[in-house]
C-alpha cells in the first residue's frame, strides 16, 4: 500500500467535510500556481490555469483510485491541463533559443541614468532597493521566458524533475509514460537549457554576455516585467511577500540551470482563489460559509 502523507486529508474530503476541502485547496494552490507560472510565463494565464486545475481536482476527487500519492495525482491533472491548454501569445510566436539569444544580445542596455553607478556589490548590499527589486523581476521574467523555448513535454519534464525534484518514477506517472521515457525527456530538456544558459546567462557564468542589470531598461520599456511587479505588489499589500535579493552572478563556478530556477521568489496568486472556486463549483460541495 502506498504511504501517502495526505491520506487522512483525502478521507475527510471524501466524507464531504468542508474544512478539509478548503485545506486541500489552500495546501496545493501555491504548488499548482508555481508550476503553472513557470510553465506558462504569464501570471494571469497561470492564475486562470490554477483555478481550472483545482476545480478539476475537487470535482474528480471521488474517482481517485489511490494508485499513487494524492500529490502525484494532482500533479498529473495539472500536467495534462497545462500541456493541453491553449497556447499563450508568447508561445504562438514560436519562440526558439536562437530568437531569445538574438533578443538578449540586442537589448543589453546600460542602467537608466538615475540608477547608474549601482554595481553588483551595491545590489548584494541592497543599497538601492529599487535596483534590487527590478533586477529580481527581470531575472524571473527572463528565465521563465527561456523555458518557453522547450517543447511542452520537455518543459514539463524539466520542471517536475529539476525544479520540483520529482523522481523519475513519479514523473513517469505524472506524464503517463515509463520512467525511462521520462528520464530521456528530462535529460534532453536539461541539456538544452544547460547549453543555452551556460553560454548566454550571467547567472550561470559571470562572464556570459547577458547581464540582468543591463536588461532593466528594455524590460521596463516593453512592459516585460509589469505583470510580475503587479503580482509582487499585491502580495506585499496582503503581507504574503517574502523579501528576497536577486540571484547574483556566480564567480567561482558554473551554476547549473536547476539552481537558477530553484532560487526564484515563491509567487502566489494575486488573491486566494477559494471563493472563486466555491462559485464555480456552484455549491457542488458543502463548503462552510465564512
């Protein structure tokens, strides 16, 4: 029998206990949103996908056969949904690594005039919180966009394995393939990202051409980081934002792609989606009124 840390929560949910259903949503919402945000890039699309995935989880909970852990089953629903969801505007542009490389090389600008003089050491000391904040969001927007160069199956395999640290056996269950097939997907995705970041991104190697602080002007001008800034600002208002400094270029070794993606802020949806899910379910489950 599979040992599942959420077995008692599952039993309570199946018994129709509203508090348990709320607890399940509250626990898995940030995990599903984190996966959706990295997979889709756009925060608004990720919020919509998260809500749709959680509704699928709740409405299909009675059909869960317990052939895996509850978390694996939820990741499977999330994976299927994200792989099959309508392509985003970014994806319809057929993003490739060479397109991103060309853009990165063309958009390396000096810092805006009022920020000139801020060096990496300044950022490390956080002497200018505005620079630090902008660099952090540039890093997130840029690295998540780079993931869009991977095909959807490669992207999902990479996120599950290298970012969420799921085993090949569990990854295979999530994606509906054999563990060895999952390992092949993960290996190919990892190689593609390592090759690109290893040659272009200063977070991987400090001497690489793309420097985060030199992307601030361009990213701000074209609105590339606007959605992420709005998301963090809302989290700050709600007291949910955990302040963190941007990742700095590694000078002593080559940083692996997985380290870059694991050292990102834990973004949460702009608002708790419990109320919206209640409405969408149309009283199908006995949530208690607050």
